[in-house]
C-alpha cells in the first residue's frame, strides 16, 4: 500500500482544520452537507458528461490501484529476464515454453510467448510497443478524469456560493440570519477549491507517475525479451538493462526538474 498518498490527504486536511481552530473557528462552520452535495455532486456530474463510461469507471480503478499498488521491483524483473536468457542459451529458446505458466505478469508472459514462437526481434518490439503505448494512453486518459474534476470543482464551488447568497438575499428581512447565511454560502467555495487542490489534482499527478513507472517496466521487459530472442549473453543482458533503467531514471529526473 502506498501510505504516502492517504497520509498526504490527511495532513493537508488536518492542517486546514487545525488552522481553523487556531483562528478561533470551529469545525462545524465548514462542514455543510448541502455545500458538499452541490460541489462534489456537480463536479462528478460534469465529469460524467465530459467522459465516456468506461474511461470514467477506469479512473476510479486507477485511483484505488494508486493507493494499494506495491513498489515496482525492477531488479527482480532484470534477474528474471537474465535467468530466461541463461535457460535459452543452455537449452534453447523452445525450453522457455515450460516457464510460461509461472510468469505472473501478463505483458511479460505474452512477450515470452512471442520469443518462444520465433518472432523476429524487430517485430517483437513493434507488437509489444504498440500494446504498451495503447495501454499507457488509455490509462493516461483515465487519469485526466481527475484533472478535469480539479478544473470543474472550483467553478462549481463558486456556483454553490452564489446559490447560497441568493438564499441569503431572500432572508434580508431577518438581519440575524445574514452573517451565518453568508458564511455558509462561502463554504461551497472552500469545498470547490479545497477538493481540486488537495484531492483531484494531486491524485491525477500520483496516478500519472505510476503509469509512467509501469511504462518504464514494460520498456525494460521489451529490451530484455529482444536480447533473449537474439541469444545475447545473460551477463551483457543484465548490464544492458541496468544501464537502460539508470538512463530512464535520469531522464525522468531531468523532466521533473524542467
């Protein structure tokens, strides 16, 4: 489980509540179910209009996966590919067919099947590359669901505030209700801006990072499978994959810095 994700949400919300308390406010003043319903319901509805059902549902699957995903162990995959290369050199590529049933990753299993079937390395790279690109594009589109929600939420929050002010204007005859009514109206704005910047946008960023990490893993697998198909020395294969992994990490670091 990625404990950092829920912990970050708890820290951000907790900081706001503590700050509210230090200023002499109380939690009840910013917990308004009506405002919550307007902002979250309105945002979800707008997102539903913007995306098809399968993309919308896949976004929530990715969100759950972002919380419960385990850290990618690149080293174990490199070792696994090195072992396959050793078996292929000693016993022939066809001997890898007996290993297929033990491969848990469906992408690696499919790629290894192509190697066993005698697929040319260039063709192997093209087939798996297309599959990887399609999957990454599909998941990235689903991650954008939360980015879109982060764009809609503040606007819906303002809409909720305006609705609240309309209700206040209807009660101008009773001045005692004006202060509390106005405060309640602006809670919707707090929910809109808060949900966008503390939940939707950070979650979209987290999901994109994990999508890219899985993409790097698949690229690593493709490089290893091509090396096995060409009969490359297992030791050289390991050095090649470790260099590829280091190069990918350096590239991501530069992109993040940029």
